[in-house]
C-alpha cells in the first residue's frame, strides 16, 4: 500500500467527534426534565422542593421555572390570607361597635331610671349619677346612709339600696364596685381604728344590702374602702369634707375604645 493511501485511512479512522459533547449535555438535561415532570405527580412537597433546587443548579444556577411557580403560588396564598384577615378584622370591629352602642343605650336607660327615682323621692341633694367612658357611677352622701362615725346602714337607706338593686337586676352582666370614702379627720374608737376601716365596712355593709336581691350575681360585686385618699373636694371646709364622705356604686362598662376594659372605678 502506498504512503498516500495509508494517510487517507488514518484520517478516516480519526473523524471529528466534537459534536458528541453538546449532544450528551442535551440528553442529560432532557433526562433531568423528564424526571422532574414525572416526580411532580408523585412526590411530596419537601421532595419536590429538593428536586427543584437540583434542577435549578443543573440549568443555570438561577431561579427555575418551578421556583417561579412556587413563588407565585405563595404570593397568591399570602394575598388571600391577607384579604381574609382584613375581612375578619372588619367584622370584629363592626360587632364591637354594635355592642358598644347597645351598652351605651343600656347605661343611659339605667341612669334615667336612677335620676327619675332621685327626683321622685326628693334625694337630689344626697344622690348623683354620672355616666362617663368607663362607668356609670352613683354617688351617695354618707349622711343619707349612715349615722355619723358609724357603718350601720340607716333603715331609710335600706329602702334606697333595695331600689338600686331592683334597677341593677335588669343589667345582670355588669361588674359592680361599691367603694367607701371619708374625709381626712382621723377616727379612732372602739369599733374603727382608722378611716380606712370605716370606709371599708361602710362599703361592705351597703353591698350586702344590695345582694339581698337574689337576682344579682355576687360574683359581679366587690367592696373597696378608700378612706380619705380619694377626695373629690377640699378637706379645708365643712362643705368639702361633706362631699368627700360618700359611698359610690360604679357599674363598669364592658366595651370601650381601644379594647380596654376597666376593672376598677376611675381615680377620684
């Protein structure tokens, strides 16, 4: 065989095979794609996420189509949840506003009953009512309820307590706080060692008469003695001291602005 023919045969035996490399890469990518598509119908969410990450790395190292779909799904879910939360919040606010309006009507009706009773029985100088953002308060002068320096409720005051209890029974769900107050003149006798003792026993005794009405729930009632420490007027005059000697019956609101429920009467 001639030298020329031998070179020709060597050239044919070593033909250019560089096209195999991109071909094998393409086959690898197609195989990965088919595996992922097959797995979408049968694997759980965690495995799907792992497969998505692997496929992303094989392709470009960037965000894959699968990740984009997942992100879109998460965004739609978040938007739906946000809309639901907004709707629930709006519904709760409407319910609260309705309850607040109903409560305002209830307390206004109770105040009117009390005011009518006070006028009818000539008690304007001894009783007063006030409705504010935290409570409906009934203020009763001490001389309408007790002898001077004592805590035993007068017989006439018992009639008043029973009348108040009858009105309260129409609103059984409200918390009621009975508080006793004195002036700053010290008291010390065989029965009471201080104004705190006197105010506490007075509040307790008046509350007990209210609770003679068995339609009232004792769990809703409490008695507090404030002594001389919550005055509403100056203790420098007889008139001021008389105003400070009092018992207050506070019907506490359940619904207020800011979702705050007051558990104690306002500071006086």
